[in-house]
C-alpha cells in the first residue's frame, strides 16, 4: 500500500499516473477519468454520468487510495459492494464494507478499523451509514473523513421518495460531519450511468453539492441494438421470448421481469423447455444470490430471469442479449438494464416485449403502470395526512416508532419541499411551504413514449437524457442500431 499524498500538498500528476499503472496495470486514463480524478484529489464536488462499463469506480477509488483519511462510498446493493471490495482486497488495497448480512466478527473488525483509521475506502448503504453504531464512530473528531461518494446515484431519485427513504437524508451528512471535525474538508461526488436532467437536478439538490464539476457522457452505444415487439397475448409473449432465446445460440443473456412471482413462474416454464436458468430477486438469501451470480458469470447458467435487483455492478462483459419480458416503468431503469449487454464492445441485442396498445387482449402492462401510479398517489396522501399529526420538529427514529409509515412520509415531505433535515436525524417541517408536485407520473409517461416512438429509439433516449445535439445528428442520419431505423431504411 502506497503512502497517501501529504495533506494540503499539491498533487504530483506523474505520481498519480504511476500509481494508477502499478495498481490497475493501465498505461493511461480514458477520458474523462483523468479530469474526474483531478477534481476529487482537489476536494471539489462532482456529478459524474458515464455509461455502464466506462470505468467509474476507478475515478473515486484512486483518489481515495492516494488521500489521507477515509472515503465513504454509499452503495445501494450488497452484491455491488462485495464485488468492488473483493477486487480491491485482491490488489491488497485498504478497503472494507459494512452491511446487515456481515458476521458479528467481520462487523467488529471493520468498526475497529474505522476507529483506528486503518481504512482508505469504506462501502456501506445509506441505512448502514445512518445506523447508530456506525455514525457514532464516524463523527469522532479523530476519525478523518475526506470524501463521500454516492455510487449508482440514480437510486437517490429513483428510490429515495418511497423505497429507500434514507437516501433523502444524505444531504445533511457532510455538514454534520464537518461540525464534529472543525477544519476538515469533505468533498461529495455522485456517480451514475443514467440520470436525465430532472434526476441530475434532484441529485445535486438533495446532496447539496457545492459548485460541482459536472461530467456528462452520452449513453449512446453503437454496439447495442434496441428493439420493441408487441406481444398480443400472454402466450404470445412467452413464445416470442422463447424464439428470441433460441436464436441466441446459447449465448449469455438476461431476462428482466417486474415482480418476484413473474420471475419464478417464468424460470420454471423455461427450465421445462430445457434451459439452464433461475429466478433472481430480493427475496433470496444472500448465499443464494451470490451462488446464482457466480453461476451466471461462469456460464453454468446461460441467463438469469431477474428483477431490477440483479446486475448492478456485476462485471460480465460478454452479455449478448437483454430481454425485458416486462418493460420497466422508468427510462433510467431501462438504460441501466440494457447497458449490461455488450460491455466488451461487441454487438448485443436488447428486446422489450409490450402488450398491444389497447390492452384488451392483455391488460397486464397497463395494470402494472396503474398500480405503480396508485401506490405513489396513496403514499402522498398518507404523507400529507401524517404531516398534520407530526410535531414541527422531531428525531427520525422516535417518530418512526410512534407513527406507522412515517419514514416514507418524511421522505415525501422533503421531496415536495415541505420539510428540511437539520442533520441526518432531525427534521423541521415548514407548514407555510406549498407542496411541490412530484414528477413520477411524467417519468412513466416518458417510458411509454419511448416504447411507441416511430422515430430513432437512440435519438429519443439521447434527447430524454439531455443530449439534444447528438440526438439531432443521430436522427438526421438514422442510427441503424434500432428497429425503427432499420425499418425506415427498408421502406
């Protein structure tokens, strides 16, 4: 392990490149890796949007390893943390992780390492970061913290309102740590493969980024062929999937479904037809999930039938196809999931199956979307009702014990501008503030538009993610990497 740069000393860029080569074996950085690393070594905030497989993790790992003190990496999934930490440990680098599935012995060992400043990188979820045993150690004045990284930052805007309310409290973390450590400097950087302009705004606002350097790379991938097919009945949907997989000639792939039940039923149906596959979802034990991931990476399982819980951070370069048996509700989910195909730069196909537009023959897609919107509406109603009962100021753990569903209610009140976090644990309600509308229904409409668009699909995606110039250029010539452009060129 190399010694870090002395505090407040200028960064020697030749040394940075030398250590990069020693640790990872590459001669030089890919653009914009070098610029991002310089930004973080200079303790500036950053928002980084790079396509899947673009080398995001190196951009925050190297500055952390070359800096004094601890860098906190907030990550949404255990599998994602384990993969990155395992790779760092194999290189004999100072990294650890904390999550609820750790053994008591491993947990104590990591907490000891935090106290004695033996770590450079600590991976943990938002919930673990804000748990009492961890937070109590992190706020100790002697524990030096130099950075907070939010990996897969789209999860903040995608899950923060309802599914993972702890995300909404992350913006108060820096100020609370700085208050406990006078004279410290903590930079925040958010990394993701997909964030449209609205999500970018949410990430910056919630994390309270201060004049961040923004790095935006187009999600366009010329080796990724996009197509959408109508399935007229539930039976036709399964038959279309079957034919597509058979044409894949036993190549590696992924089948995405929306629910655990759908995944298990479809995996059984496919196994009955001779395929080596399994259903992956959040209901499996940690051991079962790790075993399935390893089997897929090794090729023992040709493909996995999975919910959105699968794939984030799992490094498999030769995925030749991705099928959405059910379309995701949000474009950001879609781009994340299709982006797992073709990371080796070779051609990969992404097929999405949808019900016929009227929903008369198969109403499942419409029902799924309606269910999602109804759930959001109910949760917002509960939040507004609870707001009338909650005290103006409170401590989150005490309030969640007293009021059912209050964790989500507090998160929704924060996202609608009616609540502020004084620190990661204490809130204040602003009863005079007018409730701001949430944009989730607009986001689901955008996904529907993508599925039914008659022009270039890649152009639509680029426009949606804020790359208007690239979208226009692609639309003018046709990408030839989507079903719409191929159909138009034949006509």
